[in-house]
């Protein structure tokens, strides 16, 4: 049975504020799974000319922002991730983790929100590289996804194109900052949140969306 409202979670795998928001959206997706269809759209925050080794100024900015982000959202960034930033050698690109999410959604579309959180956790907490194929093999193991077909798709032009389609879709939605939550009802789009908001702030909005028919 079609659900009348679809929830779009527009994020980027490399967005620290999305990492802070991940438990909020994950809990909402679990609590309202029977009410709404949820999808994750990758926004393409760091693509094209922005891809590359993190510049010293940006590294300083991120390190200075982390304490405020942790205090506001309650998440904790791992020391290994902080050390990578400070080392001046961390390569940044939104493309590969976004492709991985596209591949995963073809297997388990209803678990996309949870997997987006897993991708962010492995980087921001564990400090693993999102550029390495091996990172994703460990992430898909609990889902019993065949590893070699997954890697073929991860490195294929087909799924790279799908990721860029999502980047374009995010721009068409008018999203310029992450995270964002958008409700879709009868071809109308409603901005639910733009930027971090707590579960307590968003729950009344989700309750109201339940009344849409």
C-alpha cells in the first residue's frame, strides 16, 4: 500500500552536521516506518574542484567546529578522525560514499537511513577511509550482500551516474545546506527542516504529517 507522504533526507556523507543529525533521523525513520516512506538523497557537497586533500585552513576550521558540534548534537568524533584532519593528508570526496549508498539502496531501500549513518560513523568515529573498497566490504557484511558484485557496482559508471543524478536532484530541490528534511505529498514539497534539529523539535512536525491523506 502506497504511503501518502515520502520523507527525503538530503545529506552528504562528509557533512559533520549530518553526522550529528544521524541519530535523530535514524530514530525518526524507525519510529515512523509504518507511516512514511523514507529515502536518502546524497547532496554532493564535495565534488569536482572541491575534491582533494583537505586544505590547512579548512582543516583548522573543522577542528575548531567539532567541539561546538559535539556540544550541540551530543555526538563524539573519534580521535583517529581528528588526527587525520590534523595530519594534512585527509583526502575528501563525496562521490564514492554516495555511490556506495546508491548501490545499497538497490538492495535494501528501506534501510537507507540506517546505512547512511553507518557510512558516517565509520569515518567520523573510526577514522576509516571512504575511498577504500575494503571499508565498504566491512559495512555490507551484516546485510549479507555479496561482496564482489557490490564492488563491481561500486566502481561502475552506472552507479556513478546514479550518484550524480542524486546530486542534481538535491540542487533541484533547492537544498544548499545539509542536513535537510523534505516531505513530499501529492507532488508538493514541504521543507521540514534545514540544518540540525533535535528529535523533540521534529516529532510534532512528523505527527502533523501523519494527518495528510
